[in-house]
C-alpha cells in the first residue's frame, strides 16, 4: 500500500508492505510526508499464537519523513521544513503519553486500558526515525546540522553557499542522533560536498545525478584541441561525452554521422 502527499506538484509517496507494517498516522507537512508505521509481529515468531500481548510487545513504530524540500536560495525554509516534520513525531509521542496519563487518572482505571496505553506509549517513545528524500542541498547545511548535531543556533550560517542568510531567529533542536547513511556506508565526509569519481580505499558517496559527473559530459572541449574553450552543447557534444563514458565511441560515432 502507499501514502501520497496531498499538496504540491512534486509530491512524495511512501510505500510499505501490508504484511509487515500497519499505517498508524500520517502528517502532511510543508513538502514532507510524515508517516508512523507499526511493525506486524509474525505468528511464527512466537511459540504461542494466541499470545496477542506478547506480539504487541514486540511491535515497533518507525517514523518515515519523506522529503522533497524547497530548492534554490531558501536554506531557512529547508531547515524549517525538516524541523516541523520532526516536531510532528514529537507531538505524536506526547499524545500517547497524555492518553496514558488519562487512563491512569480515570475514576475507575481499567488495567487492560492502562496496559494498552502503556504499550502504545512505549512504541512511540522507542520509535525509530528515518529522514529521506530530496533535500535539494548538499554539504554542511542547516538541515544536516540539525539532524547530525541536534541543533542550529541563530548565529550559525551555511558559509559556503549562503553566508549572509540567517536560517533561524531562535534555536531549533531535536532529540535524535541521526547518522548520514551514505556517509557511513562509503566512509566519506559529506561536509565538503565532494561527489567526485575518485573512489579511494573505501569508495565515495554515490552521485545523485544520471551520471557521476554530468559536467564531464556537457562541458567537454568542442574539438580534440585541449586549448579549446569549454561549451555546453546537448547535441553532438553530449553524444561524444556519453560515448566516452560508456565506452561506446565507435557506435556513437556512427550514430552522429547519421
């Protein structure tokens, strides 16, 4: 099944397997689709198929923040979009806690209802969080600092791209300790914004474009003279660059002649 963001032209969609997860909640935020998914405990994972309480205790909540953040010169909006989406998960946790307190303070507290509320609160308190999608930014940004460092202060700036833009008028923070998955997997530093083709000992972060370096295809010299000026051409020049990258020079030369 899936959930689709209800707003914007380029809308996010989060897909999930209905035999693995149940959709608990949906938050429609500014260019971020927030979902709370609860895992389904397989009957085969417990020796007693009738022990519903045990299966519930093994369930977990995972929040998925599926982003397509604002592009261009809007670093302050990108930061606000991610922070507001994370705030939605905090509100869901607070709602579960408030529900538990109401059950405990009822005139005639029901042990069954209290136990159910306790389990729901546990699931939201221990919930995992994934922030993914198109951040429309790269390097040491406010979004990355909020996720990895946990907070962004009013005096902090994105020095390389927007040194004069104040990202926030007040401290924005969140309680989770996020790790950049690609940075961890490829042992590379995202803050330098380097998506180069030198894989080195541990490899490099994968490119997020059609090719590792699009400029190498579009900004090749017009002829074979190394002193020729760089030009952007989407006709023969693109075909030549693509042919060289894919080792199809002979084939593409024939196509160019035609």
